[in-house]
C-alpha cells in the first residue's frame, strides 16, 4: 500500500504520557511505509531512560531545546539545541535530560511502525486527551517495562551509568 500524505502538528498528533515525559507521535508505519517513526518528546529536567540496546532498529535524536546527556557504549556525549545523535542498533545507550528546563527533541526510530521502541511505548503509555493537564509523575512499573522491551526486541541493561 502506498503512503498517503499526512499533515500533523503538536495540536493534532496523538499524545502519550510515558516514563513521566510527554510524547507526540508525528509519524508511524502508516505514514511512511515503515521507513521510520518520528516522536516529539518533552522531557523534564532529570528525566532518564534505562541503559538499553535495540536489536532491530536504529534510533536518533535531534535536540530542539534543552540538553541531553547521552551515554553511548560507555561514552558520554552532551548535545544541546541543534545537536543530532545517531544510535545504531546493537549499541548500548541511554540518555538523561541534563538541562534545568524541559528538553524538547525529535526521536527517530528506523525502521518505523508499531514495533521496537514505538510499539513498546504505545503499549505502556497513557493516552493524553487534555494536553494542558498532564498526569502527576509516578514511579514507572519497571517490571512491565522490561517485559514490553523484551517483546519488542529491546534489552534493558540496567540503570543509566553516571
């Protein structure tokens, strides 16, 4: 099936609350024949992911605002506005929002669709109807996260190294 034109923005894109951050799904398999998924993420200060690796997808971040500290195979990289970080499949990584304000980024998952990171996120996330009233931050269910990651070919390696 050929791709269809698609126009979304942060007011119309589906919104999700996942790991205490806001995620807008801008593109999925249906909008690009599986070439990539695109998520706009707003991460509060001190947000961080577990240290993990994707077995079947590449991931990339383009930082719009704020700052990310990315741990990539043990190496620390700090990226600010305009920074682009490519994370190939099979390479351990994770990141934290290291700014004193919200960090905004575009997250590319390649290939796309409801697999890998996006599939796991959509399964675990809470859909957001009112974008002006976000849920209170809570301790994530790490057991469920680990199960969903395993189902979507992502290995959790532990907490993000300091």
